[in-house]
């Protein structure tokens, strides 16, 4: 029987918070049971196993991030939209490192197709409409943006840029300017 007040939603939210505190890879049913002061077995009325817990945290984080991106890019186009989109990803990764790591968790095809990951791709493509990219160039550009944003924030979050000048904000601004220039002059030949 589930503990009174413990719901799947509170468990997943606590899992996301735990991921930010100790790392997504260390967020387990056992760790959450300890935090709630219950036996691990009592969590299994809310999640099937550790993989299900991680999947649900990933889905939560994807949804949360998509909502933030959607709000930030609404009514924007071109470089302004690109910058807003990128800054939300960066801010989210810095504020919520465990949740951001969860957004990278590999989902099965059906779960991925029904997740907010689809919204992320749609928003990326919407931004690229301002750059007039046709297929297959648009798909390549979506992959480039995802790679740059994820790679940069992962390196920055691990301290990769903290021991050299210029500062990471200056590099981030320069990278976004370079991405804008590249997208405006994307080679189509």
C-alpha cells in the first residue's frame, strides 16, 4: 500500500530534485525511498523499477524544458529566437544539471514519439524557418544546434571553461553569433 501523500507526481518531482542534487545517474528508487523515509518496495506502486523512474524523470524534464523554451521563443524570429532558445537550454542546464542530464536519457521509440522531445524538434524547426532552410539541410541544422547547445552546456557545467579566459558568457555570445551567421549562409550545394 502506498504511503499517504506519496503520489507518482510527488515521487517524480522529488526524483528530479534529487537528480539536481546528487546527479541523475545516482537517482534510484532506493535513494528516493530513503528521502521519503519509506521502504523501497513501497515505491513500486508508483514506478515499475529504476528504469521506469529514470524514464519518468526524463519525461518530466523534457516537458519542463519545452514549456520554458516555448515561452521564451513566442513571438520571436531569426537570431532573436535562436538566442532565446539557446539561453533557455543553457540556463536550464546550469540551474538543473540533473534534470538536464535526464533530457539526454535514451527513451524507447514509442515513449520518445509521445514525449515533449517532439516539441523540442518542432521548436527547433520553427526557429529555422526564419533562416529559410529546406530539407535535408533543416534536419542537419537541427542536429547541429542540439549538438552545440548540449555540448557547450555539458562542458561548461563540468567546469571545462572555468580556468581560462575569455569567460564562458563571452564565448557563448560569440558562438550564438557564429551559429546565426552560419544559418543565414548555410551551404546548400
